[in-house]
């Protein structure tokens, strides 16, 4: 029987996972905002814009933390762990 791989990788730090997932969700909100603006649905367009900005306020610090720790060498020997035990 095949064991399915989890969607969220277990060998990446929490900051990377949160940053990437937030960016992907933000792309969805950006597409929603763009489509609503093109269809002239003002309320949905503004809601999508607000949700996009909230996502970027989550994505930016998470990716900043990841890049600082990555370039400082803290993630060199990262192993596969459960989410609660994984490094930030």
C-alpha cells in the first residue's frame, strides 16, 4: 500500500512553510481581487485586497526569518520532524 506524502514538507523549517503557504494563499486573493476589479464588483475587490495585504504581512516576516536563519547557517542539518518539533 502506498503511503501518501504530506502536503506540508516535514524537512523544512516552520518559517519557510508559513511563508510559502501564505504566499500561495496571497496569490489566490490577488487573483480574486483582480477578477473582482475586472468584473467591477467593488466590495469583493476591496475585501480581496485587504485579505491579500493581511497575507503579505504574514508572508514577509516569515520569509525574512527564514532567509536570515538560512544565510546564517542554522538550517544546514535540518532533519525530518513533526510540525511541533520542527525549528523556526
